[in-house]
DNA sequence: CGTTTTTCCTGGCAGC
DNA sequence: TGCTGCCAGGAAAAAC
C-alpha cells in the first residue's frame, strides 16, 4: 500500500523515464480507472501532449503536460507504473498503456482496480476530489506544531483514523501511522483531544522524520515482486511496530498486540502505548 | 457539521 | 485438489 515515501519514489522513477516524452497513443483496458466521464476526451487531450513534469501532493501524482493539462493519478493499494520497450509484453492487470515517442510504453497495472486517474486543466487540479481538502505536507515548514495542536484539540476521534484522514495531514497510511504512534508512545485508540501538547510535538517530529527517512530508503516493499517503480524500497527492514504482532517491543520486550482500530489492522505495544482514560485495549 | 459505516476489488490464504 | 468464505485496505460516498 503505497504511502508518501513510496509515491515519492514512484514520482522520481517516472521523472527519469517519462519527463520530456510525448504521448503517441493510449490503450485503456479497464475504463473505470479513468474517472473522466468522457474517455475519448481524456485520450484526445493527452495524445500529442508532452510530459513536462511529474509532481506529487500527499499520495497523489500529478503529471503536468505542455498543453496546460494535469493528469492526477492515485495508486491506492496496488497501483504500479512500469516501463517496457514498445514490443514488450504487458503484465497481467495492466489497465492503461501510454505509448511514448521513444519507442517505449508507460504501463499502469493494478490488481485490485482501486487506483484512479483523471485529466483536468491545470487550474482545476486542486479542485479534484481529495486534493481539494488535503492537509499539509508532512515537512518541517508545512506541518507546524501550532496547526497540529489546533486540529487535535478540536477532534474527539481516535488518533489512528484521525491521522489516516488525509485532510488532517497528507501522506500517512496504515504502516507509517502504526510506526509514528509507537515512536510517540501514543495508543492508537487514544482520542486526539486527549493527547498532551508535549506528545503532539513529539508526534509531529516523528511524522516528519519517519517519512523523510523512509523516502531516503525508497519506501517500504510489502510485496516480494517486480521491477515496477517504488518496489525497490528496503525500509521494511527499519519498521518497529507494523507487521511485528507477537514479537517483543524493542523498547520494553512486551509482545506487540494486533487489534482493529476503525476497521484497520493495527499493531501496537500494550506496555508503551497506554490509553489515558479508558482501560480497554 | 463531525463522525462512522459502507463500498469498491481481487489475490491469498484458512478451513473443510 | 478444489471449493467456499473471509480478509486486506485508501478514500469516496452514504448513512448516522
């Protein structure tokens, strides 16, 4: 499940192979991937257009073209881009193929078919659902202590779904939320407004630090497979909580527990991460 | 309006 | 081996 570090890694891979390339033709094998109501319009506007940049906002990729159009792409759980020679055989679950002007093709595959892409005019890109309400990027400049304290004081939601909500902070997903909560010694079911200001400061530092370091390591590889962009990451070797249910916490030796929080599988240390008010785990 | 639940999908895996 | 059933999960949509 690509989160910010994985999407950033994909973006850098895309820049290398696609920047400056013109789209010669497009094959669409699964139309629901494209959310534009008019698929023909999507194709017409992209064919002949040149990719001038690939940007990112949270987990969204933004392909910028020389005709003042932007293609917004979200990988959701399984979306992957990969590049083949023009005569190469596409992988299973490939839903969209962009034929480029250098005798290669840029392919999008997605075994669960959850990923989406949409084409809009540049000035409408930030009005796309999801981007319209997205929260700040998790950097020292954009995610301030004051902001995080303000929105956490105002919400009684459990901290885990609160952090997964992209309108609060952009870029976190299930893996990195479990990590930063463990690092900050906050129980995943703790209510946001009950977290102390000191803990919020730590949480903010951990979010910024963790995502930056994971990006340096090219993200986390969950599946064993392929040369698709973003799958070369090795940050899975640096995870402390996620995927470690039953194994001892490296701080205190207590076995990690796995529970459900807001429908999401959640791993935490029952000794280090304590609820302030309720006693139920 | 804030929060919770449901929905979309299919590979993988447990259980029989 | 093959079948059924269930789970995983990001974010939009629907429901509360």
